[in-house]
C-alpha cells in the first residue's frame, strides 16, 4: 500500500511538472517593437586609383513587416552625387532600366590619397544621406618577407607554411590595416594523348584571395570580415610592423607549391570598424547566449558604410 501511494505521488508530481513546462514553452509574449524610420541603405567601398563609382541602393523595413519580393528592397529614382573637396564632380546614373537601383558614374580623375570625398544620396521618400571619407596612403614596399615550411601534420598531403612579412608604418597619422593572404596555384590538367600514346598536360593557374589563416602570432590582431586580420598602429606608430601567420595547403601529385602573396590595405578607421563589427555580428547571429552586435554605420540619415582604402599586393 505504501509503495502504491509513493508511485501515485511521483506520477502526479511528474504530470504537474510537465504541464508547467508546457505552459512555459507555449507562453505567448506580446511585443511592441519601436517605430522605425524608413532609410536608404548602401555599402560603398572605394580604393585609390578607382575611376568609376558603382552604388547599389536599397532601403530598410520594420522588423515585423513582410517584404513580398526582392524588388521591394531596391530603390530607383534617387539622385546620387560624388563630391571632391567640397565640389560636386559627377552625378551617377542608373545602370539600365532593369537595374535602376544600381547607379554608375565615371570620375574625371582617379581617386587620390588625401582628397576629401563625399557621397550625397537624395530621394523624395527618404531623408538625404551623406558620408565623407579621405583615402590613406598605401604601403609601397615590404622591409622583409619569408616563407618557410612548418611542422608536419597527420595528413600526408597537407603542407603547413609559416609566412612572415614586415613593413614600415607611416608616423604622421594614425593608420588602420587590413591584412590578408592570397596565392597563385599552378597545376597540371590532363588534355589527352600525343600520337605516340603519351599523356599530355596543360599547365593552368588560378588565383585565390583571402585564404584561410590557421593562426597568427600577434595577440593584438583582430579578425575581420572575409578571412582578414585587422590592426591599428597605436602600439607601433612610426615603427616597422611584423605580420606572421600560419596557413596550410593540400599538395597533390599534379600540383606545384603555391606562390603566396600578402595584401595590405591601409584603410580608414570607419572601414576598419565596419569590418570588425560585421565579422562579430556574422559569428554571433542566432546565438541566444551572447550579446548582439550592431554593425558599424557611418551614413548620416542612412544605414550602411562608406569606406576607403589604399591596397598593395606583394608576391613572396
């Protein structure tokens, strides 16, 4: 009798607990999201030497709004102006009737270091958007470079490479760098047989940028968007900087050792902040256990980014 009572009590407790859990997980929470202001949205990246400007213009919507088609995001009928040192130098035009949200314009002169550039975008249905940038100088040469084979792995075809480069940081201003690794891959492609029955091959090449970096050796380096590394010169202003990394490649019988190159972008602080925040937002999106990250925005009255940089590529 005592055993039966205990069993009944345990079953009753379990049912109550399950019912409580069901009510908890089925609970409806009413939310009242804040009102949003319709704004224009674009991401514009420009480097020194560019002589054309291409801008894709879209808009935002409220979190609870349903956007039925992709075309609803696109914004046509805007006026997009490009200014240099306080003077309007060109007005962008729609690319085509089918791509009227894409605006294209030719510049009278390529983008230069030190000039102040401004984008102004106006539309009758949205607040006018403005943003200003000035391109920093490029890194023109490496002080040193070295590629060595790293320790072996448990994969027979995997080859580890350690790469080290150094460059001189300009002392007259605060600089922000985006560093990345690329390579030219060469391999043999089978084409058939010659008249004597011997196999024939073509030598082909492919170029890959922003390769995966296994690790870096400077704790001050931050990860940026697209397999890049970011660093400001606060800790080495006016001094040489050494960038050391480790990568790997699976080298098969029909392939040659890759020829690596380093890309150094001296970018504006706004570009640097956008790259870092975009990487953080992408890697935390959908995770309920971390604090949400907002992507950096420098468009006045708009949403997005206008960033500039000078880019240099060095074969190793």
